[in-house]
């Protein structure tokens, strides 16, 4: 996927993106489609808070791509990001992004289907019953030794 | 009137040239696995998001979604096989030139290494030609690869009973069930044959009807993805530690075999976990 050139680009930081994500609901599920870096280090879908943790480790600038009708300046913060969110036909929140300096466009997409299906089929709250954890390289703790 | 396309054999031969370079993370097995399984998952979500709300031809859509889930489930399991293969190759690359025994013969059992001499590394040459879909074979190969010189080794990816490592002891039964599901999906297009049903009954200890078509739900696919991700994470950490321990032992026997700092750094990068080789620690 590549930038079409028709979208306006609003610059933001991974920190602002993470803050917006946290505000969107810590237990909502999200996936990233198209960013080879994030899809290599995070198992999706993951919770908003787990993805925010990973974004907060990132440097550089993210560009939010959106139709040219917004009145914002070139840079946006967490509050303006909410206005750049669109919805897919199923009602999931979607942001179209690319990292500054990269031509790869990627999507940050809410995954309500998975959340709903699991809650309906198991009658469980995901945050309480399913261990949806971010698997990060390099900073995991050693597993405690088993009983054998 | 039949559709007539000229030179079908030639067009089919051309398929092998419709390719793209491997992703950079293919050198890091755990990242390659995540990328492959996330891509498979995103395919499912993409179709479901954009077609799932359609109200026309609902029955047809549902049938296609089941077919898609079967394909994604298969992709997830094959990404796991790919992971085990790449992981074994990394281990072989670090061990092969530092041990004098015949462990590579035991791993490959002569299955076509010669045809892989053009592979980038000895590890790929040994491991690419093998299937990694049978828990007993996987156990045996990793046991040999990670064994001290001239010993049979004690590392099992899917240990049973008191076998090591303890952290992986709860994986065997589910892995076998998943590999059996893969067999059903890959070889019988999702039809549970009488033979499949018998094996699945034994593995799941519950009723499994034969001559039925597997209809995985969205949740089913996700549960497999979660379990495989968790397993890959655990296996990755345990294999990294076992390999670092073996290289430490080899260094203790002959200090000229490796430079601990260099090897520790390389292992930390390839496994994306912290490791210690001969007292030298490295972080990814």
C-alpha cells in the first residue's frame, strides 16, 4: 500500500498517538495492518494500552492521513487525532498513517468483532478472562521454574 | 463454449517468478512469525470488516467466511512450522562448526541436504528440506541440535513428564491437536475423515464426528493465534537459553571456538531476548 497523494498529512508523535489510544478505551482491541515493524513486535489484536506501551517506545514522527477538509494545522495532538478517525463499514475506528520518511501506509484499526465474538461466545469480559498481552522482545522476565 | 487460454503450462511455469524479496525480519524468527501470523489475521479482519455487514447473499457470505477462516487457520499453523524451521536453522548455524560429532546427520536423516547446498547457511540447508509438523520429530531434532558433544541431549520443545525445560511442559497435547487440525485442513480441505476423527477424539478426549466439514468460528482462529504466539514466545526464550548454555559449555572446553561477546550479541539480536554466553551478557 502506498500514499495516494490525495490525503492531507497531519504530523503527530507516537506519544500523542499513544495518548489518544489510551483515551479510546484501555480494553478495546486493536490491530495494525501494513506496518512491518509493529507487526513484527506485537501480536495482534492487542489491547489499546498494550499497543500504546509499544508506541511510546517509538521515536520519529507519525503522519495521520485524512481527507483535506480538516481545519487543523500541520501538527495535531491527541485531541485533534480523534477528529481524524474514520469508521469502516462495521463501525470500527480506523486511522490511516505512515511514519515520516516512509512510503508505507498502515492502518490502525479497532477490532470490535473479536471482542464481541469472544464476549458473546464465552460470556466473559476480555480484560478479566483472556490474557491479551503484548509480547515484546528483549524485556520479558524469566519464567519461574516449574515444579519438576 | 469452453474458455480457451493459450499456453496454460507456460503460464503456470511463470507463477514461480511472481515473487517479492523476503522481509528483513525473516532473519529474526520470532519477528518473522509475528509478521506472518498478523498478516493472516489481518486478511480475515479486512474481509470481515468490509463484507461482514453486507445483508445481500448472507448465506453465501457466511460460507465464504468459513472457507477464509479455514485458510487463515492453516496459514497460522504453517507460520508456526516456519518459525520452528527458522529457529532450528539459527541453532544449527551456531553449533555446526563448533562441534565434531555427527548431530546434523541425526537431524536431517539424509533428507535432501544436497539439494539445499545453495542455501544461505548450513542451518537452512539442513532444516529447509524437513517438515516440522510432528511433535516427536521436532523434539528429537532440537534435542540433537542442542546436545552437548557426543551426548544425546535433554532439551525438548514439547516435553512430557519430567523432561526439560519445565516451562514448556504444558504444550504437547495442544500442539498435537493443532498439527492434526492442520492435516485436516491441508490434506482434506477441512473434512474430518474417519481417520482424522479417531485421532482428534484421542487428542481432545471428547466426541468428534467423522465426515463433517470443519467450520471454525472467528474466535476459534483467534484462540489458535493466541496459543501459538504464547508458545513461540516461550520456545524462543527457552531455546535461546539452551543455545547460550551449550555455547558456554563449548567455550569452556575450547576458548578458541568463539568470542563470547560477539556470540552473545548475535544471539540477542536473532532471538530478541537477553542472553549470557560464557559470562558475557547481551541485550537485544
